[in-house]
C-alpha cells in the first residue's frame, strides 16, 4: 500500500479484508479516489457488499481499490447500477477490458504475463496496472493487480512480494509525488496443481523470478507512460558499497527534476547526475565515479573518475533523442547494484496537472 499518511478509504477496508491473507475478488473504480471523504469507508464497504450480493463471494474476501480525484465524494449509485453488467462481463479473456477501465491519465494499457514450471506443472502469472502521474517511491498512484495459478501459501506470497517491490515498484518515480491510493496485490488460486510453496527453496526462487519478470516489465511500462513523458529513463548503478546505497543513488538520480529536464532536452548534462548522486545520502568515493549515456543509438562516456571527459555533443544528442535512455553510473565502492525507472519532465506534465480536477 501507499506509504502516504493520507490514505484512500479503500485501502483501510482492503487491509481489514486481507487480515487473514485471503481474497477472492477485486472491485475497482477510476476517476474518483474516494479519499478524504466523510463517508469513504462506508462507500468502500458498500462496494464489497455489492460484490457479495452479485457473486456470492463474502464481502470480507474482496479487495477494493479506487483511483482518481482526491476529496470528491463517490456515489455508490453508478456502481450499484453497473454491477450486473460487471458480473456478466467476467471471463478469462476480458483482462484487457479491466485494464482499460482502470486508466485515468494513462495513455497506454499496461499488462504482461509469463509461464513458468514448478514441480513439473506449467504455471502462469500475469498482471494489469495503471499509473501515469503521482508516482514516486514508495509506490505511487498505481493500481497493480497480479494473479497466478501457482500454489503458494499466503505467507510466502507476501514474502515474495515484499522482497520484490524493493527493487521494482519502490524504484519507480515519475514526478516525486506519492499518491494516497497506491495498491498492489497478488492473488494465487493454486489451480496449476504444483506442490504448494510453503518454505524457501528452489520452487520459491523460480516463483520469485517469474514475479520479477512481471513487475519489472510493468515498472518500465509505467515509467514510459508518465504524464507528458517523451522518454523512459532507466538509471543503473553498479559498484556501490551496499544495496541500500545503490538504491539511494539510483532513486536520487531518477527523481532529480534537473536530470529529468536534461533528458527531455536530450542534453548530456552529466553534472546533474553527479549532483543528484552527491545529495542521495549514500557514502560514495566521488573521485571514482563514471557516467555513460546509453540507448539504441549507442553509448557514450561523459564522466570518468568524477571528472568530465571529452565527448561528441552531436553523438550524445543522437543517443539521448531515443525513446528509452539508460544512465549508467559506475562506482568503485563495492559490488552492489540497483536500477531505478523514471521519465523525462516536460511542458505537458504541467498542462495535464494544471487543470486535472476542473
């Protein structure tokens, strides 16, 4: 869930419903966050009750989520009136419809799925996500729903998820704003028939790899579809003293407004990268830092041993004009590494958010 102290009412209700580690349904609305409303909890519970009425699934086994405008009252009537249509539309091939329905300022749907093998059984894991603005560690104005047919206990599923988000969703930033409604959940029904994962081991590691394939791809999709974004930005840090330092540095660079605007302008202003590294809070030998810019057009070194090196501005511009940019930072403090995902900061971001509510 979001780390924001101001939380949407659906999160409060979902936390209560998931206290036993079990859920069987998800109901979501977009366009209205159901946050900071006097009747928000009541409306969120009513949404769960409607699921029980129309499907027979207990209201206490429902994940409820909302995204959209904060502080706008949410009427239950459109949801009540649409329930039969929603239930009639349930089906194995309708994930795309759900993905489109949860979009707000997103321009692209975000879904991904993979197959993998556990205990000789073919398993599947897939997910849908929305998120384009108010995205900043930890989590964001993101709704992410992942399902798998692998058999895995609630405890191990939560462990896998908590380990994963440290290097995926919590390393993704669009604009530095942490939303009030972030929700990421995983449901596992065990229908693949594999031996249930209840302890760490080879099967658990395989499951985590499959989960990572899903979550990292979603992070890239969310970063690429940031509000007003023209370029996806990936920051790679290697040679850090420890993982915490690597994450701090990667996040700091990916979140820097000056780095993001430089990427928008395709300007190889590597000094902004070092600046963001320097205030990250990580202890770094700044005299041993290297920076490279990489894209499909090639790669170019712009900094070595903490100082600038001669490079072709024309070649750098060509590299930075691509849709996907990698900022590669090499250190000589240890063996830890991390990645962070973000995007450029453009005029359109201000336009989109200047009148988001009105």
